[in-house]
């Protein structure tokens, strides 16, 4: 039975040829960038810098040295959050729609007494707005953390207006862009975003294991990890300036090559892919709305995420049924975002999350909906 992959919000299934070839090319040139003076090492060092420039330009012409390579978005967020809070203290605002990659570091820092934490909810019950943030500001609020797109519902938060508010209030603004890359364009400068974290394996179509923290701020995070950087090796202390101050150890060079290729591919096909994802998402939502046993939680077509529940079924039951009976890959459960599920009253059931891509066909979605209708019709068998 053919696999129908609808779990792209967890990791993209399709990897373009140029991404795979870039990875292979880097393996053929295998050496450690920034650690030696021979040709291969220098070539790789230059390409790592070229990729920093690519990312910096993609997100609004920030400084290339302020692009910090990490193994994923979680590491990038931790570098920002823990590193900032070593320099500042006070109140931090985050939303109920955040992933545990933000919530867990912040709750741990609150537990340690390093910050006070305010969790905000959306007045419109769909996404976080400037008004939601503004009414929760305190005199000592110094940082706002909001995801660009919810990994649970796929709804986009109003990061542009929130960024403007933070800029006027002289508050730092951090954006978790794990679900945004490949789906929305973000300019860190015009949106007044100080810190932006992302991973490559979702919207940029790379293998897993590469991400970055982008910094648009004069306030730099204090390192949370120390070690070899290939620079200032005579010193027993960490370099003081990025990228080396925040990058210790050998970089994942083949993955950096693939990231450059993935961004190149997305930039070339962005408008075409965006249109396809929007059309397919609208199509799926229209079909699901015809099933009265479905509760729909998604109100956006921007990222290909459609989350729902089926009456009388746990989300994991539904995802297991789709996997075992139809070879359809979706995700059930809590999606590492417990406060989102608490907000929607789905802590016990979780949600079924379908996340399609520009490669998803209408036929795939027809089969998915047919399977759900069969489940509803024959629920007494399950």
C-alpha cells in the first residue's frame, strides 16, 4: 500500500535533489571548517560563511556573524533564552500557543527565580495579537516570546504588529519560527524581531540536525556552552563575539551545505509552493467541514496544518487507524504544546494533526477523508 505522508510539520518528507546532492558533495569534501589551514578546510570555512550570508539575507539583511548554527530550533531557542536572561531579569511574556522548546526553558528559569513569567491567551480564540501582548505588559517586562505559526493549529500569530509594539516599548522580541520557514516571509528588521530561531528539516527541506539562531540586537546572549571554536585558542575563555562565542565544537558541515541548498530551492519556488499549499489546505478543510463528527481547530491555510478531532475517538486512536488501515502518516497526541491543548480542552484527547506539503495531491486528501468517514460510520468496530 502506498504511503500517504501528511506529517510535514514534524519533518518534511520530500527532499529536493539539490539538497541531497549538496549533502553528498560536502561528504566528498569532508574536513573540519575553521580548524585547519589546508585547502579543504578553508573551502568549507568559506562555504559556512556563505551560508551565514544566505540566511542573513533571507531574514532581512542582518549581520552574517549573528547567524549561529545549532542542531535544531530547540537548541537555538535555549541559547537565546538562557543567554539573554544571564544579562537581564524581570518579566517575560509568552503565549499559551508556544511549544515546549519555549515553555520548558522559561518555566525552569521562573522556578530558579531568574524571571517572572506571564502566559497570555488570545482574545479572538485563534491567534495572538498585539492587543493580547499590550494588555499584559508589566513595568519590568523585557522579553516577549511568540511563535510565528502554531505547531498545533497552524494559525499564524500577528508577529509584525507585536514586533512594532515591542520596538516602541524597548522590549526584546523573540520568535520561534520552526513552523514558519518555507511558508511565510519574515524580515527581522522591519518586523523588529531581535531573535529568531528555526530548524532546517521542516520548511527548508533539509535532513534533520541543523538549525540556527538569528540575532538582530546589540544585546548578545551569554554562552551557555563552552569549548573549542578554532579561534583565540591561546585563551582559556570563550571568544566574546559571535558566531564563535555561541558556537562550540565542530559544525555539521554537510548539513550546512544542505541548508544552503534548501533555502535556495524554497526561495526559487516560494510563490508556487505557497499557492499549492493554500489550495490543498482549503480543499481539505472544506471536506472536513462536511463531517459533523469533526471538531476543527485550524483557521488558517498558510502552513498546510489542519488539526481536528473525531467525536468519540482519541487522536492517537485516529492516527493509529489511519496508519494501520490506510498507510496514512499523520500525528496524534499533544504535539509538545500542553498549554495549547489545555486552552482548547484537548489535554486528554490530543488532536489529529494533518500537515500537507506542496507535494500532497488532492487524491491523497480524498483518501484521508474517505478513511475518516469509514471510521465514523463503523465506530462500533473500534
